[in-house]
C-alpha cells in the first residue's frame, strides 16, 4: 500500500528564500510508491519549491499548498530522474491521495504536470 513511511503530520522544512519560495528539508522524507514499485527517500537538505502552482487567484485557491509532501516527492523524482517523467507525475497523484487531497484537485494537478512539467524535467540528470 502506498504510504509515507513515517507517520508525517507536517513537512519538516525551513523557508530559505521568499521569492520564489524555496524550502529545505530538515529530515528525510520517505515514501513507498505502489505506482513506481519503489521506496523513495528524499534526503535531509533537499531544496524544493513545493507545488509550482501558478499564482493566478482561482488556480492557487484550488490547488496551492494542498499537497506539500507529495510535491516534495515529485520534485525529487524530477531532479534525480529516479523514474521516468510519466511515473513521477503518477507518483504526485498517488502521494496526494495518501495525504487526503480530493480526487478533483489530484486530477487537476496531474493534468497540469503532464501538460507543463516537461519544461522542468530536462533540468535533472540523464535517466539511467
């Protein structure tokens, strides 16, 4: 069953820069993914922007800040290429479900990363 390995209630991270907002993990974040069939460990010190939700009022109200832990896993997958892009996007949807994000919001986030995530995918290392 997909799950964050420790019973996380909140993300343990510190804001390191305000604009654009950037966060640094204080402790590892571990996620077991059924979609990818792997356990992903995001190390302490990893820097993330959480969800790259456009700051358009309706869009941000709908999806901003609702899937922070899932967004960290997704950012890590994009930056390391530990899985292919389609799987990384599916992990975002899966991990969002684990943390209680509504079906509609998960679908909207998934469609957004499938449509626009390509612009960030190329920034990581070559896939193995």
